[in-house]
C-alpha cells in the first residue's frame, strides 16, 4: 500500500511540474486545496491508465518500438496523457492537455520528473 501511495504522489508531483512548465496543460480550481485534490485524482487516473492501457498499447506497437529503437515510447506516453485528459474531462476534473505536441512534451517532462521522484522517495511495502 505504501508503494502505491508513493507512486501516486510522484505522479502528482510530475503532473504539477508539467502544468507549471507548459501553458497548454491546464489545471483550474477555486483554491489551492481544490487544485491539489484534483491533481491527486488526476494522478490516480494517470496511474490507472498507465497500469491498464499502456502495456496493451506497447505490445501492439512493439514493431514500431523496435524499428524506432524505443523512441516511439514518447508517442505512447503522449497518448496516455491525452487519454488521461479525456477521462478527466469525462469525470469533470479540471485538467486538460491541448494538442498532441503538448502531450509529447508533457509526457517527456512527466517521465523525467516521476523517475527522479521515484529515485528520491522511499520504495517498498
């Protein structure tokens, strides 16, 4: 359970950095508390998408991953971020990613920041 909480906090931190750095990734809310709550819910949603959908997409795109020496992973990460944005709109969460190229850059930022946070934060159950 502790590992799940740590990964969710790392995802929320990575999403916060992407929102802060990119103008076309938006998180709106009335107060800071509402923004933090929305960010945590979006982080849970992002983790769920990465857990359930991403392995299937990576398996189906395996030839492209091999052909591009793994660079197609950036596209897969962008698609997961766009799917998370779409699901957030569906669940009436105030998180939105505008455009594919913003999703590519946002996915790259989220990958780097979540990797760094997972190195720093404690791991294990």
